[in-house]
């Protein structure tokens, strides 16, 4: 690895440490991480452009260092790696850190924008419904629960379309640099990792964090209520937050891993065992907003 750093980045005489599949080292008073890239290589340029825009907006993320050929990724022993100058990597992620990160307006354009929730979610459900028809017999634990979670997803889509459906609306919802996925066990290194960034509405990260915390066994009801009361959300953002909390990302992620051969059945059973408790939280969010927002009644949440 030292030879690769010397050849591709002109970095010499550094003491390299390995943590899982990443390599860390200090060089000229900066901390660096060499990270294997497992994502779609066709969006790497968009990721790079977005991280440059973030830095220009004063949103501190790890800085991607181009190699000697001005390429984003470097193939080392057959694996694409990306070198980053690390902004911050000490400590655990917190609700306050996430909120501070996503509470910065972002007005740039980027091809990895993810604000068209209704279309993305509907396409996802259509694909999964086709797939379960082909492979469901091999996975009874998915087949027996799939309809329930699809129902949650369809309710979420209805809410989103109610808020975002009219393109002529002057929406009081602002975009931010957000994360593709954000998890309870993430560190600050993960929070500032540009390889995990997308452009979306600011409540994306908050909702995904709450969902993951809940299914990881954390008691987050108080934090959710505090966010709803003091998060300075507009009425449209409130409805989008409810929709995002309804949409079962956690289940669909497990579904896709299990179908592709990853053994996550124990995690799926844990999610299924918490369905009633999670529905209780969703009902509380819905009833709280129903007190002062115009929401078409959702029968199963009444």
C-alpha cells in the first residue's frame, strides 16, 4: 500500500494503519483515509462534484484527493480506492450533529438528487413486488410480511404525492446535502464521508436516523417529539417527515440483502417483532400533526 500511495499520490514515508478494509495515516499535519469504493462507479463524478459544492458552501466533509492522473478512484490490487483528507473522525454520531449538518440550505444542482420520493418509492415497490412473485417461495419470512410493509410504503407515497404532487406549488421545503443511509451506529467519520452523500430534503436524515435507532433498540420517542416541537419545520416538512417515517426503508434494505444471499434473517425477525411498537410511534406522530395540519384522514392510523 505504501508503494501505491507513493506512485499514485506522491505520498512517502507515512505510517499506515488498517481498520477493517480502510487504511489510515497522517501526512504533513493532515489525517487521511484510503477507502475501498463499493458503489456505482458511474456516479463517482457526481459525488465528487457534490462534495466540492459542499465545501464551497461551508459544509465540511472529507476532501477527496485526486490521484496523479486526476482520477477520483485508484485501482489497487484490483480494488477501486478513494483517498480522502479527513475532516473529523473522532466520536459517535449524535442527533445534534446530524441536525447541524442538514440544517444548511443547499441550492446547487446535482444528478444524485433524491427529492422525487413518490416516483422513487413507487418504482421500488413495483420492482420488489415483481421480485417477490419470482423468488418469494424461497423466502417465507419475507413472503408472509411483505404485504404489510408495502401497505406502509403506499400510504407514505400517498402523503408525498399530496405534498409534492403539484409542480406549480411554491413549496416551503428546502434541500440540503443529506446521506444515502444514516444509522444509529455511525461515527462522525461516516457523517462527513462524501461517498455517502445525496441531495434531498433536510428531514430525510432525521427520519432515517430515528427509524434505525428504533429498530436498533433505542428509546427515541422523546427525541422524535422534541424534533417535531422544536425542529422549526414548516407544515409541508411535517407531512414529509411523517411520510418518511412511514416508508419502511429498514425492511426493504433487509429484503434486498436476503434475496441477494446475505444472511440477515435474524435482523428481519427483530424488525417484525417490533412492528406493533413502531406502529404506536407512527400513530402518535400522525395524531400530533392532525391536531393542527390539514391531513386527509388515514383510517388505519386513526
